């Protein structure tokens, strides 16, 4: 499972890989035209600070695919980087060519790589403008930061061998299945929420829990849905994801409290990214990182209010 502890040491990176930019063809060129930028600058706050600086500073991680990780060339890529590039695009009116050019994108997007326990301190101290780092929303964290609208719903799922007869946790229940999971204080309880009679084996890393599956020592590995999707997208002949999941949690971006204008701007961008004018960008990023085809949001009544 991914490390979800709330919050220090960070190193700066100035170049992003092509995977962070995506360069989605056909998406309209930027949302922040000159009149809008001028108005935002007049209103002050974080938005004016970013526009005056000419660069968005984003805090994120570097070791958790498919969210943020290094490619074979050492460039930082992942879904959180895709989202960060989208925000920079909206702030500075970048076109697809700029998004697909790491050096050009780096002029407007600075990445601060940070441990998970540095997320809140770096944000509240002003070291970063926003945290895009698969941050789970909790009431305790919401006392310290402002969360945006969600951009992904995480859960626990089973990673299964591609050739397994079963397709779900429900089908494994009652069969005394052996299930691997990352070692932690609630590991057994978490597995038993999905497969009540499972024989649980814990491992010191997600990678080792997957190795147990590969070697046939367990019937399935309980991991984050996003990780299971990523592994399956990479090796569809080797793995598949269970059709059911459990223990849902919300991933959102976080900003420092007290600046409603900045929070509103980010929320507007995310909303239109997921259900509006820039859905094609989100759809392609989702497919690229999770191997999942998202259907376009239906027209008519806004589905997010149903």
C-alpha cells in the first residue's frame, strides 16, 4: 500500500519528462487569457503571486507509480505530474507544443520533490504553492490545509493472476484464499474487509507482496486500486484487477488555508478537466497511467450534482 502519512526535506527538480506533459492533441490552448490574468493580478493573493513569478511551484513525490516516479531517463512522470502540468497550462496559456517540451514547461512549472510527511509543512511555510501528491483527505488534515475537489477515488483492490478463474474478492470468499499485503498495523483487518476468511501474509514492501503472487505463494495481493490498475496496464498478460474494491478514500490537491480565490481557481480547473471543456486531457492521462478508458461525461443535467 502507498505511504499516506501526512507531511520534510525536499529537493528541487527543474525538468519534467514528456510523460508529465502528455501533449494531448486537439485540446484548446489555455484558459488564462490576458484579461483574466490582469484581473487575477489586480485581486492579489496567491494567484497574483504565481502569475507575477511566471511559474507554479508544485510539491509532489518521486517514488510511487503511477502517481509520481522516475522514468528510465530519470525524468519525473506520473498522474500527479500530468495534473500539475495542466494547472500550469491554465495559468500561463501554454499550448500543446509547450506541454510536450520539458524545457519549455519547466519555465512555468517547478517541481519540489518531497517526502509524504513534508507535504503540509512545505505548503504552510510557503515553500510550494500547491501539493499534488495523492494526498488522502482526512478531517485532521483539513484543519491544517484547504483541500480541492477530488481528482481520484482510491480503494483497496486485489491484483490477481491474469489466468485466475476468480475475478473478484467476493468469489475468493469462503475458499480460505491466501492473500498478500504490505505489512502495517491494520493489514489483516483491511484484507478481511474484502475477503473475510483469507489467510493473510504480510510483506515489507508492495514489490515483495507482488513477488509472492508471481511465485504462486499467494492467490492474490491486496494493494491500492491505482497500483493494481497500473500493474495490469503494464502487463495485461500477467495480471488483472478484481472487479470489486473496498475501503474507499479521496485524493485531492491541497493549498494553504486563507486564500479562497486561489482555491476557487484550482477547483474550477479540476472541474472542467474532469467533466468539462478539457475532459480529453484527463481522459488521456487516466488511460495512460491506469489503463482505463473513461466515458465522456453525459450532456444535460450535470452528473456531479446527482
